[in-house]
């Protein structure tokens, strides 16, 4: 007679521990910190579970960036190459003509991007700039691309005219926790940023808002940023998580880089607290190897900036990204199978 080995229910429980319940919003900073403090494997596993409840884990959204007005900015954001407060060696350029923007948008579409994001180094757009930027929105949209802009602070009227032009997304980052914000930016307040997000939301434009890590902030600050974003009602449709690209000449040029696994944790916590948002693995990818980027995608990132340039710094070449996505069996959103 053969004996069949049986496994006791106790042994099963030991091999498959039940995860502790996860808090749901509104998020207290300490709840978010508790997520950050989970064992790394548990955190990434949970983030992947949440991701799979809402998204196809093998699909990725690609956005391409273009700087439509570069440098000479009046703001003093301590990480930025474009601030006139610091000598970064960047050459300032005027607002681009519409036809040059369209040429770049066509090229982005041909490379596979589904969204075209236009950025301007402004505190906020001037009345005289609005006509040209709304024309850009109309004409880029007519090419069959989703449109996104990041132009600094917007009042309600400016947000409404961008909506009328057909703008799909507006990017305006909270950047960091309210408690760390003053160490990085002095020329506009946290409340100014929240007011802009409110104007964008009220105009009916999708909100894209995230932040930067690796600016010398603590884990509590990272948790504070995520709690702020997750508690927006509703939370943003898109959340870019940037890893600081250190720019010589800026106050943050020599900050100690963040531990890559802490960066992955930030992605995972954004995914868990904002289950349906597109978490964008944003600036800083050029210094990440393929394995680290794959880990970020496992932790719930499902969007990247695609194209050889971000705004003033470089991004991985499109060929490298295409090969990475192919090796990971990822499909590009909007491109069929
Ligand atoms: N001037 C507009 C504004 O600040 O609202 C739009 C452009 S601004 C460059 C967009 C975002 O890029 C910033 O809010 C910041 O989060 C991110 N960013 C800028 N410089 C960066 C850097 N060196 N490393 C990582 N992210 C950066
Ligand atoms: C965002 O969160 N990251 C992008 C986009 N929104 C506009 C910008 C990254 C900029 C990186 C530094 C540079 O190229 O100047
Ligand atoms: Fe200007 Fe935007 Fe750079 Fe701040 S982040 S200095 S507002 S371009």
C-alpha cells in the first residue's frame, strides 16, 4: 500500500501567511509610512496584486515630452536646470512656433507615443501666450495624440481655455511633502500648487501630479507627498514619480542619491494608495539599469516618458526602451497586440 503524504493545515498557514489588512483612504501619513515599512517582498507583492486588479500588468503607456519654452524661469525650484536663479549653463529659448511643435509631435507619434506632453519654463502663462498654446493643443490633438501641458500655475480662466482647446491632461507636481517643500522652493507656496490642481480639476481636465524623490528628504517626507496626492478628491489620473536628476549649479547638485530600493518602495506605495492611477516612472531612468526598471514596473509603474530627451536632460534612447519592453513582453497602450 502506498502512503500519501498529507500536509497539515498548520504547515500550509506557515507557507502562505495572510497579509495584514491594508488601510484605505483617506490616508494618514503614518498609514503610508507603515506601507513603506513593510518587508520589501511583501510590499512589491501587494503593489503587484493591486496593479493586477485594475490594469493589464503587461501593458504600458508611453508619453513623449517636448520643452516648448526653455530656461530663464523666474521660479527658484532648487532641482531645476531652468531657473534663472542658478547658473546651470542652460541657454534660454523663446516659446516655440506651432509648426516646430507639430513636427516633434508627428515624430513622437511615429515612434509609438500615445500622449504628447508640452512643458514651458514659466511661473504661469501670460495672457499673450495663451493663444499660441491653445493652438498647439488643438493641432496636436488633430494628429490623433492625447495632449498634456505643464506651464506652471493656472488660474480658473486659463484652465478653462485649455479645456476648450481640448487639453486632455495638465501636469503640475506637488514635488514633495508640505514639511520639506520650503527647503526646495521659495517663490511659490504649496497652497499655490493645490489651487492650480483645483482649477485644472474644476475645468474638467485630467490631473497629472506627482513629485521628485532623492532630494535629501526623509522617508516620512516621501510618505507625506504620497498622502497628499492620494487624498486629493479624486486622486490624480496620472502620478509621475521622478528620481532627481542632479543638475550642476543648482542647490541640489550634490545631494546623496536615494537607495534604488527605496525608489521602488515609493512606486509601490503610490500604486497601493492610488490603485487606478497611471504611475509614471519618470525622470532618472537613464541612470537605472534594466533590472531596476523591471522592478519598478513590477511594483506598479505602468507609464514612462519615451523619447531621447526629457525637457533639458536626456532619457534612455528609444531603441533601448523598445528592446527593454520587448524583453519584458510588454505591450504599448494604444498599439493593439
Ligand atoms: N515650469 C512648470 C512647473 O514647474 O510647473 C513646468 C515644468 S517643470 C520642469 C515640471 C516638473 O519637472 C517639476 O515640477 C519637477 O517635478 C520635474 N523636474 C524638474 N527638474 C527635475 C530634475 N532635475 N529632476 C527630476 N525632476 C525634475
Ligand atoms: C514630470 O513629472 N517630469 C517631467 C514632466 N513632468 C514635465 C519633467 C522631468 C524633467 C527632468 C529634468 C529636465 O529634463 O529638465
Ligand atoms: Fe521654473 Fe518649472 Fe523649473 Fe520651477 S520647475 S524653475 S517653475 S521650469
